[in-house]
């Protein structure tokens, strides 16, 4: 599969990423944000009790890493806008029923991601 076809495939897609703080997931998220800014949305499932702790983990364990340096340099002050527009944090736990997501709407919604 050629790079062009991968970029075309990711355009306007909604993607749920589990294990978002893991090594491969961080690379995946950074690469998509850097090369395919037309991705519709990235939902990042983070092991966390609530939205506040998910946000702290996201900033400390994902965006705060050197891996995102190029993306930060490329977007400058617009990085926060890009993150707000393209990333939704989902606190939960993959080992639990309905991914441990407390929002009852998400529990059924994740099964129907387009």
C-alpha cells in the first residue's frame, strides 16, 4: 500500500485509539496529526477515572513527549486548536465492560463508529 493511499484512506475518518499512552499509539497519533490533518476525529481511550485525570495523562504522557516536537514546531500556537478540534479524550479502561466508560452514551456509541 502506497503512502498516498494510506493518507487518502485516513481522510475524514473517525478513529478510536485504545492504549493511547503506549509507544505505538503515540507514534500513530502523532503521525496522523502531522500528515493527515483532515482526519475527522481521534478518540483516545485513556485509563483514567475521570476527564480531569485523562487530560493530565494526555498532556504528561502523550503531548508532553519529545515525539510531538515536530508537530509543535509545525503548528506553533495553533497546536492547541488542532488538538481541540481533532482529539477527544475518553476516560475508561479496556478491561472493563463497555470499556469502563462512565458516560452511558459512549458505551453504546463506540460500537457504531463509522
